[in-house]
C-alpha cells in the first residue's frame, strides 16, 4: 500500500502549553529539553523535572539581539555582520493562580504564608508561625507520618510546607528549588519554610499522619525537615532576588506536528502585574477575571555542541508523512 504524502502548510495551533523546571542556582545548571528523545511526550504528563502549568495566553517572543556591520576599506563598506548583543524576552499570561505561577509572575521572593501563632505580632509577610512539627521515620513524598498529637494540628484541604529549619545559612536556600538568596544571617527559624517550593495539598488526615494529594517536589522529607501549615501565598514588589527557571512552550498543530520553544534560562524581569478580563463584555460593573502576567528575560547558555552562546532553541517535529 502506498503511503499518503502531503505538503506541510503553516501549522494551525489553538493554544500554547507551558512547562517550567527549576534551574540549579548554586551550580548554574539549567534543565535541558531533548526533542529527539522527549518530543513525543504526552502534554498532560511531561518528563521529569518539567512542571505542567497548563495552557497560557498572549504568548509572545521578542528577539532583542543586535547585529552590527563590520566595516572595512575607504570609503567604509560592510564586510560582514557580527552579533553585538544577545538578548530575548518572553511575555505571557497564566490562566491559573498557583504558587508557581505567582512566583513566576513576580520578580523576587515568593513566600508561603505560614499559619500564625496565637497572639503573634502582625507582619506584612506573615506573623510568627505556629511551631513546625517533625515527621517520623518512614515518611514518603506522598505520606507524612506524624505523632497523633501533631497530626491533629492539620486538616484535609489545607497546604503544608516541608523543609529544614533556618540556622544562619547564607546563599541560596530552599528544597528542591532555590526560593531566596540570603546575604546575611537572619533570625527567623522558619524562613526556609516561608520561601520553599516543597509544598503540597493535604488530601487526608489520620491519627498516623497526612496523605498528600500530590507528591512533594523534593521527594521524601530530608533529614531535619519539619512540617508547617500554609494558609496562603505572598510576594513583594521589590527586593534583590530574581526568579530563574528553565521554560518549555509547546504549540500542538492540528496535523499532529509540534513546535517547541525551549529557554534554558528565564529570569523574571518585571514586578507583579495583573490583567483584568471582563466576563460580561464591555460591562464595567460586571465580574472580571484577574490574570497573572509574566515577563521574562532570556539568559544565555553555552551549547557544548560547538561552543556557541544561545538563549533559545526552537524545534519543529513534523506531522507523520509530511513532506520536508
């Protein structure tokens, strides 16, 4: 039977799917995407450590690199071009509010609002917290074993943060994602749990501990880790810390083709900003959807293939039987 070949028109795609993965800030190691081995992944189950952030809107790529002619002769004439600067920007809107989308849409630390201790002095980023509890041996990424008296302090449907005490460390802190960079020693023992991304939703509470709705990003609790209840999230306008993540954006074509935009290093380049979309047309008094806006600067990596410095890889996987 003869195969049916067809010419490949411009891809038709409805939406863009976003995936982010944490850069190892201390080692300056981004997460790489290999289209030859990972290009066929299910959009609902990305390869580890990529985190699915769902569909996004108003995705825009802006190349900002500049080239300049190399002049020679009298009168001067262009001999060739050289790249003077290397830069690119990405902007988008997230369609959901989660810890990660909030962090990506702000330019600095993104913190967990820890449950406040009774009578604690109010603070803009959360008062002194209820003391953390210690998980028992045998805890896993989805099951936190606790003493019955400690388990009773939590409730199903709440959020928990699991990380170590702050004991005067400086540099990048947080497991498994660097949530902040500490320049000088602090006094808050709960600081790392305030900035950690190692959070999860509690699905069930039993006298023996907590069952989580999804696995902790950092896996089983590390030695010395403790558990605290989280009531919400907070970020600040300002600060000196910049969020940095690897990013992958996917456009799925109607014929099965895929376009990938892989940015090994993206840093947030603007403060927290929201867009408002009316749910009632032009009715100014109706309900509106509040949407998180993200704007990012692409930072370069050196490609080991040939030593070139690049900020983005654009890959295209054609549909089956499409002419090339």
